């Protein structure tokens, strides 16, 4: 079932890329595996998935050593500062940098490990009170502050769009994030690349791709409904 789901998702990614006149190789599928057991992750791995997204530090720690070494782990959920040290050398990217204090902690922990951590800035484009993320108007000043941190590389932006019945309702937000990314890239900061736009989930990733997403985070579309009791 999981392999069939992945094939279906990849087909939809290709269709969306064709519609946006883009190459499918420009879009990375992140299998969002939160609450799912390693047996299901291995099914996805065997079907070709190599990038997995988790919301909780504990789940990364539990699954990291049980999965093959070529898996890339992405921290896509809200990250508490006191847990950064546990995953700093286990994840390929942190998608959810949303405060200066968190950025400072990532800088400190990455320095201890002598690594440069790729990060995305989480932007609350829809201005939802229940969501984390920087307000749009604060992103540019934030970049100016963090760009000189030697152990952080700002690779792009991430947003969690509202869950809507019609994915087209999120198109404007995706377009706004893309424009913000272009504006930041135009500044040509040495430590800021803006090559990544992490936007779009199971409900709306096709729309996100046509608006420039380079990473889509698909959980339900691959693994089925989440178990919220975990």
C-alpha cells in the first residue's frame, strides 16, 4: 500500500511540475513519518524514499539508529531550545527556525559539533494565531541578524498553510512565500542561499509545486491517517 501511495504521490508531483514547467528533480518529497512505526518507514524506504520528516525530537532519536544510514532526517516541527543538542548531529535540516533565541541555540550547539546546520526560517504567512512562525514583515530583519552566524546556513523558507477544503485557497500564501524568498535572495548575503521552499502537504502540495515549492511534506498521502494517541 505504501509503495502504491508513493508512486501516486510521485505521479502527482510530476504532473504539477509539468504544469509549472519545472523538472521533477527540482522537488524533494519528504515522507512525514511522525507517529509511524519503523516498519512503515522501511516500506517507504524500500519504495525509494530517503528523506523523512519528524515533528518531535524523541521520534528522531528513537528511529535514527533503526533506519539505514543513508536516510536524511528533517526536523519539521516546533523545536524547543533545550532539545536542540540532541538532534544537532542527526538531522540534515531544521525547517522550523522561528525565533532569534532558537537560532542562537542552534549556532551554539552546531559550533560544539564543528558543523554548519542548514536551516529554514518558518514563516506564518497566513497569520494564524495557533501556528508558529515569523510574521512576514519580520523575516527580512531576522535574516539580517542571523546571516553572520558561522554555524548556520539559511537555505530558504518554510510555511505550514491552513488546512482548507479547496487547496487553491492556499495559492496566494505560497506565492507570497516565493516572492519573499526572491526578495531575500536578491540581497546576495554570503550565508543565505534561498534555494529551498518547503511548502505544501498532502492536501495542497500540487498547488505548492506550481508556486515554486522545492520540498513538499507528505504524511497522510503516504502512510495514511496519523495516530494522534501517540
